[in-house]
C-alpha cells in the first residue's frame, strides 16, 4: 500500500510539474500589448523654427579719418537723433592741414597776380618793339637805316610777341594752381569736418566699440565706433526654416514665438518675407523667414533667440492617430505579417515602416549625423487595431496633417477604424527567444 501511494504521489508531482512548465512556456511566449485610443478632434500642423531678433534698420557709425578719440557723447542704450554729435576725434592735425592748404591757396593767388602783372609788362614791351619795328621799316625804305638794323628791330618785335604769349600761359598755369589749392582746402576742410561724428538716424545705441583716448585707424576700411538701431519698437525675427517647409509658409501668416528671457509670455508676429538666399550647413539647406512684430514695451532686445511657431494647416473634427501607432511594428516574423496582410486585403509593402511625418522625429538625429536629406512625407500607413481577445488586425489608412504627436486619418483604405478603438503602440514579450547559435 505504501509503495502504491508513493507511486501516486510521484505521478501527481510529475503532472503538476508538466502543467507549470506548459503554463510558463505559454506565458513566456505571449506578448503583452500597450494600446492607445483613437480620438476625434482638432489637429494643427505647424512649422517650428529658431531665429534671432534684430532691429529693422541697424547702422554702423564709423570714422572716415584716423585719429584719437577726444570725446564721446553717447554710450550704450543712449537715445540719439539724426545729426547729433556722438563722438569727436582730436582735430589738431586736421586744423594744421587746413591752415597749410589755405596758405598754399593764398600763395597761388599771389602768383596769379604776379603773372597778370608780367603779362601787362610784356604787352607794353610788345607795343614799344612794334613801334620801333615800324619806324625801322620806313627808315630802311628811305635809305636812312641799314638792313641789319631792320632785322634787329624785327627780332626784338618777335621776342616781345613771344613774351606776351608766355605771360598769358603763366596766368593760365597760375589759375590752375589756384583751382588745385582750392581742392586741397576743400579736402582739408572735409577731413576736419569728419572729426565730428554725427548720428545718421534717430535710434538707440546698441554697441560702443571705442573709449576716449583710443586711436582709430581708417586705412582700408572705416572702423566702427557705434552701432545704432533705428527703432526698437518695431523689430524682426530672422527665422531659419527648412527647405521642405518653405512652400507651406505664406507671407502675411500670423505666427507666435517665445524667448528664453520671458518663457511664460507668447509674442505675436506676421511673416513679411521669405528670402531666396539659401544657407547650407552640413548639407542642410535653410532659408531666412522674416517675421515682423511690435515691441512697444521694449521687452525684447536685439540678438535674443526666438522659438517660432508658424501655423500651416488646421483640421477640425478628424480621427487622430497617435504617431507612436504609426511607428509600431508587431513582434512577428515577416511571413506572419504578410499572412495577416493577405487575410485583411492589404497589399504587400504597405507596412508600418511606411509611417508619416512623425517618423522623421525619431530619425532626425540619425539623419543629421549622416548629413542625409529629410525623407518625403508618406501618404499611407498601417496601424494595428487591438481586439478585446488580444488579437491584432492591420488597418490601412490615408494620412493627413500632423502636429507631431497625432496624425489625421483622412480615410480608412482597408479595414475598420473608429473613435474609441484601441491601436497598438508597443508590445513587450516576457521572455526573449533563445539564440539559435553562438556568435563568434
């Protein structure tokens, strides 16, 4: 009896062990699915970009002459008006140059007067030699004077005539010298005037690059002394937008942006221009989108970084699919996935890997590292609906706009999907299958 009871106990233990092993194996191979509800509501497609805040007009005020800064009448954040004296360069050297040029001009004028006097003297000599020559001609005809004396009178007359021409040429030269010296005076006066630096516009000084006593050298280019922003109550944001987003951005579109200095406040602006000059950095092409905005309280400063949101499209009362559902791939072999596709009438090649614009989110870093262009947006995708019995059904949908968290299901191409249905976003298996071989 004891032996029979022992055999029965042993058999029971074996049966229980088999049940535990079977249940454990079944539980280990059963996948656990995590799902999200299909919702209905609004989707707003936007373009996100970063940019820099700048004033509409910024003027760099420099010096056209070299010298030492003698005085500064403006500093950082100073309000200036057009024509205000903002800086003075030591004028001593330029005053000396002007005095020298003025003296040279007076000397040239005196030389002109001397040349004119010489001309009058030459003309008087010409009259005298002309009279002597005429008398010599008559006396020679009467036989009173010899031919030699006539030739001498003729020579003196010709020399006096040439002297008149030379004196007239000296006057022309002296007048030219006066014009040259006047130009030198003008240049010296202009250089002296340039020592007084005036504001070319009404605005605010946003940068001062020199101090009193510092020497500025205007040799190849004018050194910048001040940077003046014209009107800080009206400013621009230079937003860098990706080439794939340029066609979606329209001039006149209302936009919003934030800055780090005021994280809780949202500012409004409007797109005024999309500049055609491209910027290429590591094979990524961007264009400057200019956004105008009002800054009446002067809260925003030039150079701040702006985080811009440009609305592109809005869809009301549409089915919203989580973007994680569009990226989901079931933990099955490829043959099993194809078999399910055929069962529900979905053609091969329309798998979940054909996700929407949302797939760009997870691959953005990889694309940037590989300098690859952005992939074009997919038009269809397959999501996996979860039934109450834990079975899965592939549903092919046509994709609309996305807000990078949800994507619009504009049409159901294969299968059925409605608000409140569960779509799988992740699957977890409790036991990893054993490796088929040892990797070397």
